C-alpha cells in the first residue's frame, strides 16, 4: 500500500509548493504587532476535498476542491483584529498582518518570541488518506450499498449514497513562540433509503466515518449500512401518529448525544459564559444536573470525527470534565476566554477555515456511562417514548430551551418497545432534562462520524456520545393526544 507521505504532499512543509518557515512567520508577526498589539498569531491552512453522489443507479456528481490561505489575528485587550488572504506571497500576507494590527493604535511594538515547535499526539496517523484512493474504488462502495438496500425489500423505491472526504493541513505560529503543524483527514459515508407502500413513503438513513481510511468499511460494510437504512424505512411504514403530552423518554446510546451537544454543550462553551449569555454563566461549583451525570469533552478518541491533535490556536486538547456527578466544574476555552477566567486554554479554540477567527467549540462531547443494564431501564417505563435517531433541532443558548425532531422513535408500553412512531418532537430545557435523568446505562457509545456543528456561521466536525438514558419527563410534541 502506498503510504500517506508518498502521495499527499504537505504544501507548507520544507520542499512543499508553499513552504512556510519560522523566519517568514516571525517577520509577519512583527508586522502584525507593529501598532502595539498584545498578541498575534498566524493560521495557515490548505484543504483539499472531494465528494461522490450515487443516485438512481448512476453517479450523479463527482467533485474536487482546493483552498489555501492564511488568517492573521491580533489582540489588544479584549479587542480582536482579523484579516485573511488566499495569496501566500509576501506582499499579500504583509497587508493582511497590517490590517489585523490596526485594532491596536498605540503603544510600543512588541517582538514575537522565537518559534518553538510543539510536539503533538498522533490520534489519526494513517497509512493512506481516502483522497489518494482511486475514484472507481470509492464508486464501487456506493454501488454496493445501493444494490444491497434494494435487495432488502421490494418496497425500497429509491436509494442515494454519498461519500465526502478531505485532507486539511494547518500550520500555526503565535507571537508567544508556539509553532504547531497538523494534517487532519476526514471521511463521511452516507446512505438514504425511501420505502413506499400503499401510497405512503418513509425514509431511513445510515452513515459513518471519521478521521480514518477506506479500512472503515472492513468494520461496517456498505451492505451493513444499507440494511440499517432500509430496515428503518420499512419499519417506519407502519408508524403510528405520535402521542402528545409529558411522559418518560428513554434515549438510545450513541447519536442521542446530539441532544446533549445542542441543549447543554453549547452553553458550556466559555465565550457565552465570558459574555454572561449562557444559562451556565456564574454557575461553576453548582449542581446543574442529576448526580448521575458526568459530561466530558474529549478530543483524544482515536480517529473519531471530532478528535484533533492540536486546536486551531496551537494548543493540545485533552479530555476536559465539564460536569462531574451533577456539579458544573468547567467550561471549554479558547485563548481569549481562558485569559478572562485566568485559566489555561483547554484546546477548544476551533475555526471553520483560515477565513474565520477561532472560538470555543466542542470536539467529542459525551455523557459518561452509568451502572444500569439498558434492558432494565426499559422495563421501568410504563408508557413513554424510546428515541433512537435525531433529526434537526433548535436551541436557545441563553436558557437551554430546545425543540428536537426524531427520525426514528418507538412507543414504550409496560416496559417493552412496541409501535414505531412518526411526527415526534421533544420539547424541553437542557439543564432541566439533565436534572431529570433517573437512570443511565452501562452501554455508552460514541457517534459514528456523521455530525457537523454550526455556530456563528462556522461549521466544524464533531462527535457526540452517551449511554442509554432515562429521563423522567419530557414534553412530547405529537398529533395524537393521550
């Protein structure tokens, strides 16, 4: 097998097409600080991406894209100046540094500290990235999945499969002497199936990936994903109208963590707390959840979609405990918020691209396992809802109020999962829901590489995870009263 280094060539490395060294960086940082800024950093990024979509028996689209540029940030007190360019010639980069530095208008010019390369871990050191794999091999993966889905049941009438992939090289220099480099691969496979019976149509889906290779499909084959999606679509053909009212809800392990991510996780990002706009502002040391709940943000999970070796400010992220046995013990920090709270950055400074300034963002956010057997949890529910797959949702960060739609859910009666449901929405408040957690399973799972998080117009890949969770009461929005 060809190795990563034999095919993918890092453009910023020595001998690369756009080699950047410490000498160039120090000159740019000196320009950025020339107006009196307190701190400056450079974020170089090269990104190559691709995508394939297979639909109705044909390859509907195949795409490739490349972007490259540098972002320059200058901080003066609480003020931040930011500028970026796509041209990496000296004059263009110098102009960006001067523009960002205009946030400061007085004081003596600082000199950057000589660069010291940062050693980073290897959480996704791969033999071969998917972009180096021939296109026909990836097309066959999509064809296999489509054929397998149609073979599950004659009621499957439409199948769409897709593969999205990228490689991202980042190079960071800071005026306090930090130099960090990382190469981040990413791949996501998806399948969407539509089944039809007696004029009714229902949809099922499956997908996965992460910072991994095509070897991902040795564990979860295209045929496996196809069966998951087709079976879901077929089951949902028999779905009944969802009940409405307040009832017990059991969340399935794994992807249900997206509710935690949205309804609780964003409120624990330190920029909202620095500004006092989060429901969790000023609550460090207070009980904010059931004592069963411990929530962490963990960038160290090998090859997970949300994992990173280094954040976009040059800091190494680790596993950060946010809520411990129900008590709020910390936030997720970037450099700015960490300075405000007089703490070290937690390695959560992330950005969508060189065109964006960093901010505190989640990586892999998980609710940790409890001690209960999942089957025993279900047996305690007289009448409620089992939530298996989540669709879209809306959350108010200031108070944690949320509305989430479910794409796959079931009625629970007398401790048993019975009829599939349609049109289910969960309506509640994130902190309130965590206080109403009464049982946690011993089956914690992480999501399989499908989630992307949006914040302030920026999107980044993330992971979520949780065990089976019993919540004593959530408002279920449905069309059937009772």
